[in-house]
C-alpha cells in the first residue's frame, strides 16, 4: 500500500504564493534494469500527478522513467480561494493513490 | 516543479570499485599497526567517533535533515500506522516506547539469545499479535523498526555488553578485527585504518550503525543495517551471511558499543 506525505504551509493568507510539497512511495522501476539472472524487470512507473482545488485543476505533471523512486514533487499555488485540495497519483498496472487536504487561506 | 532524477551507472561504478579496493589492500599492508593483531579487551581503536553523515555530500545531508522530504520518513509514517492498528492494544501509544530502540541488540529470555530490535518486533508480531511471519527485510518490519528507532533520534545507544550479552559482544568484536575474504581485510582496515580515504569516489566512513534503518539513494529504498553489512562482506569478496544471521546481530552489538556517544539518526540518508 502506498504512503504519501503532503506539506501545506500554515498561516497562509489570501494572495500568498505558497509552496506545496509532496512525497509518495513508489519504486519507479525504469524497465531498463535486469535482475541478478539477467531477466528484464518490467517497467512500473507513476505516469501522472495532478492536483485539483475543488473542481479546478491547479497542477499537473507527467512522470517519466528517469525519475528516482519515491518521487518528491513540489509546486507553487496562488492562494485565491478556499476549499479542498485533491492530490492524485496515477501509474501503470492500475496504480492510483488519492489524498485530500483542506486549503483555507485567511482573508 | 522539482523532481529528483538520479540513477547509478552500475558497471562503471563496479570497475572503479575494484580498483579502489586494490588500492586499499596496498595501503593497509603498510599502515596497519602491529598491536591490532591482538586487540586488548574493551580497548577502543578509534580516538574520535564520527557519524557517516559527516562523509556525505551536502545535498544528501540536506535531504536527511529535511523534516518533510527525507524519504525515510515515509517508512516512519507507515510504521506508526501499523503500530496504531497492530500494537496499541498491548503497548499503548507508540510514543510511550521511546528509549527502547537504543537498548538493542540485547539478550532476550524467550529467544534465549541476543536479538536486535527488528527480531524483537517480529517475535511480538508472530507470538503476541499472532500475525503471519515475514522475511527480515519486509517493508512492515523495516517500517516498525524505523518508527521505534526514530523515537530515540538524538540519543546515543545504551546497550549492555555484560552478563548474558557478553558472549555476543566478544564474538562481534572478534569479527570486526578478523581479516577475511579474497581481499583479506577486516572491518577495522576499511573503517578505522583507512577511514577518510576515498573508495570509488566516496569517502570511507567509520562504518557507524547510528543511521539505520537508512534510506540509501543507491538502493532507492530504506534498508536495514544487515543489508549494508552484506554489501560490506561482498565488497571484500567474502560470502555474506543471511539477513538476521547471529553473526550480524553480534557485530551489531559491538558496533553499537563502539558508536559511544554518537546520536541515533534513523532514518539517515546515505549515497
């Protein structure tokens, strides 16, 4: 089962530019490596990470095989409205992991 | 957006590694003091202890110290979640377990031998919580081990090397100073005589156990001290022991004593 960490700064005010940080467990297997018997290890990577505030997409990234395991992704968001942030990681072999956090800048 | 992008070029690393070892074999032949053939009991052969942290690149150190981005914290989180569902019934909140990790390895009456924290956890998992047995390096065992060890971050080891622990300590100590493998080197040669010298572009540290379980960038995951020791055995072309082998537990007890007052760092980040 995947485990994710999300950091949203405290005490944010409307209009602030805030950095949101995320980390998730995932092997990000490139598909180029071979095991000790010389057999190719199949590719198993996250393909996309997206973040929505309420129903609006605010950030999206496509992930590639060169990215290290347990990817750390951070992005900036202008705090214009309150609501719920939904973080979605999707990957190969039906992988999905969703986390939600309240986002509530002071006026 | 910031992404960590790093993967080792294995073949080149292996070749440079062998060259480095040949260099060390040459060095240790010259610089090894004669008295090390017969170590005096309880003599400390390091004058000053230094964490493996000090030998890491600045970015690796920064990653370890980042309360958010240190990837080892993902396992601390999982361990705390596992604790809450499997262990609180008997032990209460995990924070009440502070001060326990630093006392391992130690003699366990039920096991009738010296065991480490990972093995103590597995005893409780299988005999108290009645959960199915898992291999030594299983994610759950690593996660619970690192979550409990993390509670003692900043504190030194407090192992007991007397009484029922003494025999294991002496075996571990002897292992540390005994030459073995095709390279005919002891732990002592790489991690004391040659500490600070470079091997395949990385500085040889004192081989301190204080960061374990550790997130190694080369493993791209969290791993136990035994996983690291297996690497060291392979480095000197000696057959590694199995995970959880008594030889490694004995060595672990000696290493914990040898670490003196160095603070525990788990989860550390190493190259």
